[in-house]
């Protein structure tokens, strides 16, 4: 095998492959990976072994896979973290696309282990622009502007810097006005900034598609889907953590002119008092503040059940064809006689594991949806 010595200071720009290594996209049935250069040119394609993937709402999606060391792509020119990109296609559909982030190989090993994260991770590697010649030009301030609009402006300004990939931003409005500022020299990542804005209640979700569309959903992504998850039908296991009731009273705080606005709401059915305080930022209307506090009370005064659901191996295809991240589905099952689950849960994490023989196990992280 030819060895390639690459200076860390010189970007690797591999040439596009002349012929596809696998059948066209419409004919693929395996877990296929496209490797691409920074301009989007296809370097090559390979079927991954021992594939694991994760699709999430609150953090970058991720994937890992192995390829034989004999593969043409097991070469630093064609697989190099932050120098090559990837697309992961499962049963002809591109599920995750983004940047290679790690490659592991050993002298006596038989495989190259590759990891990648989706385009959200790119914004973990970007910070607010800084002009050392004119630091004051980096100052950013907005007063009573919609949180999604501020997020759009932050992303747009960051992506206007030289060397940034092209993205399309599709944000509408969250309906939440806030004050926001960024000081010159701020070192927080762009991902953190957009994440903080998305968490201002009632918040918004945002994803980045494989073709680099940044899409916002207010207040959240997903719909209610009548796709039953049932023990004995498509559920292999339910792991449960019961954190109990978190609050009988919610203290909700907003903004005011002469004094701070606040409300207290309670659930009289909770017999022992537990308090929960939430700052709703710049909310200045008492009715709106009460609605937000009551919404949190509905969640805080009910049992906090953390559920992880493992699907039966033969349920993977049907589930992924009918349900996507953010959707809410009915879940039914008895957990060892401790509790009987029969409620709607929102899918906030989908993790898959594909063994060498092709068996695929999907594990779901779910939560009670907001009222």
C-alpha cells in the first residue's frame, strides 16, 4: 500500500473519482457512505460496517462506521477529519451529512474507524467574528427583536466570513421578543448562541438538512403521528428512570417597568409543596406570563419519567418510514409491573446500531411533550 505524507499546514484536496464505486442512489440498499471534498465533489463511495448513528433535536447528529484497510477510501487523502465531508444513505435515503471528525487506525488493525457529525457541528467550530483592527465593529446589540430573527442574523453574519460553506437559512418567527448583545472578543460558539436563543420559552427547534438548509420550527418540530409503539408489537425493551414530581408551585418571572412582573401558579392535587422558579425574560404581559407558568406547571407537577425505548430489529424500517425526530407517538407497555405506560411521548433522540450481519437496533429517547 502506498503511504501518503501530508503536511498539517497544507489542506488535502483529493481529486473527484471518475466512476461511481457503487450502484446509483436509487439502487442502493446498504448503509452507504459518500466521501466528498470541501467543494462537494464525490471522492468515492463505500458500504460501512458496524454502523452507529444518532439523530437528535438538541445537538449535532452523529455517525460512526468502519471500512476495510484495503478500501481505496482508507487513505488520508480521501478520509481526513475536517478536510473531507460525508453523506450517509440508509436504504437510498440520505439520513446524515456533514464533516468527518475522527479517523482511527492501528498498525495491526484490519479496519479504519471513521466518525462524523452533521452540519450543526460546523457551528461548534465557529465563533463570533472579531476585527482586531477595529474591535468595536464586532459589537452586536438588538433590543426587543424576535429570537429567531436574532439567530438568523447571527448565522448570516458568521457565514459571511471568508471560507464559510454556503447555507440557506429558513427561519420565520418565534413570537418571543428579547434583548441580546454580543461583546467584541466573545468566544462562545455560534452553536451555543443559537441554542440559547432557541431555549427562550416557548422556544424553537432548528435542524440542518443534508443539503445545508438551516430550518427553524416554532415552537417545535414534529407532529402527532398515530404510530403505536407497543410492548410485544414493536418494542423490545423499555428502560425507565422515575424522577418523581418536581413542583407543586411554579414562580414565573417576567419584565416590568416599575417593578419585576411575577406570578405564582399551583397544582392543589400535589399534597406536599415543592417550588420551581422560571425566568421568562422580557415577557411584560401578565396573562402571557400566567400561560407560560401554567404550561410549565403541567410538566413540573406530573411524574418526570425518563424513557428509553428499544425497538425490535424487524421494526426499524417501518418506524423510520413513518416517524421522524420531533414527532409525538403513543407508547404502551407494562414495565415489570412497576408502572403501566399509556401516553403520548415525543421522540427527541433516534440512535441506531447496525451489526456486521446487518441486524439493526434502534433506541429512542422520548419525553412527555409540552402542554
